[in-house]
């Protein structure tokens, strides 16, 4: 098992940032870690990398306890924090050589990660001359220098333009073929494009832990319908398989059904039978964004 978290709780003074968080990640998984600002994502990642101590509970990386074998655990982790710490006045290759010398990593490994992260065209430039996307590449190259088994990436695509997003996404996906990756992000598309599984945290508690394939297969659909006149919810409740009604403004409703059957014809027939016109009628499959909103907004 690559990452094991059992009952982790963290206090800052009297404030509880994490509340008995538990999960495990198997070797080779790419797992997305989602949550609103202040939910506890960065705190947990700092605990997993040994930058912070937990108030309660225990965690291990690659079988090494962060309490008993911290150095060995850290040696198996590559960490890219949210605010990528770089020395802008240094050249790219110089910066990597500097870090490699601290950890006694051979120079041959520097050239390997420069190639792996696509930095060769920029390797002789100063870091301050690089775009944000290439600076993220330098941070990732630095995290990969010691060839860790586990990569922990905190908001690796923050502030990147669409082209840079694609570049870093491809780089993470390629790296994930050989590593276990645990990454946090606010970008749902990144998780859906990169990850096999998602863990959602809100107010310090895990509120969901799902395989994305299972989420896509759930027998839930959302029908967005706009009528030309308001209708009472009690009438809408006569629709079969209906589990939830949301009036999103005016005469627009989001109807949640638990069935794989396309319910648009049933909604259209319902409108006709009640003398209503349907101004729009759309089906929205339940996706990660829906799940995230449900699990975080309802707990605000």
C-alpha cells in the first residue's frame, strides 16, 4: 500500500482542521483530492510529507510510518507544494544540480528528469525567464530527482493557461504510469482527465471516496426543464423515479431521477398533460461537478 491514513486529526489552537480522516491508496493509483478552500487539503498533504505533525491518528507512506520512520517515508515521496518554491535567479540545470548535490543524486539523473519533464529546450535559461507552465515543470522535475515511489502534488495546475494545462496534464499522466500520484486541484476536468478515483473533503471530514468509473455508472440523471408557467412541486412528484426537485429560478426546474431510462419523454408528456409548454428540455448526466456541489454546498 502506497499511502495509509488512519484517524488523522489536526488542530490549530482550538480550530479543528482535520477530523478523523481515513483512507488508503494502492500502489499505481492516481487519486484526485478535492475540497473547497479551507477544507483541509493542504494541511493533510503537509502531514503526509512530514512538514506538519498530526494531532491524532497515524499515517504511513510506502509502509514507513511518518511518526517512527519519517526520513525513510520522506525519501519515498516527491512533493510539489501549491506555491512552487524556486530560486528565480538560478538557471534550470543549475537549480536541479544544486538540489541533487544536497541529496547526493548522480548528475546522470538530472539529465533524465530534464528529458522526462520536457525541460531540455529551457534547461540553460534562468528560472525567472520561464513561463508559469515551465516553472511548474521545474518543480515537478525537482520532485522527481530522487525517483520517488509516491508523488504528492498540491494544486499543480493553478494559474496555468489552457495550453499549459494540457502540457502539465500530459506530463502528470505519463509520470503516473510508474508512480502513485495523490493530487489536489480545484479543476474538475483535471480530475476527470487524470484520475481513477476521487476523494472529497469538506470542513475537515471525508465526504466521498469514489472510483470515477463507478460515478459515471450511477443510475442517476438530471433533467433541466423550463416551462412557460410555474407548476406546483406536488404535481411534479407524480413523475416516476423522481427523487429530487430544484427550482433554479423562474420556471426552470432541475429534476433528479434514479433510473437509466431517459426521462425526457416522460417530462415532455407530463407538460403536455398539464397544459404546459416546454421551452427547454436537457439531460445532464451526474458528473463530478454535481457530486462536489451536493456534498459541499449542502454542508455549508
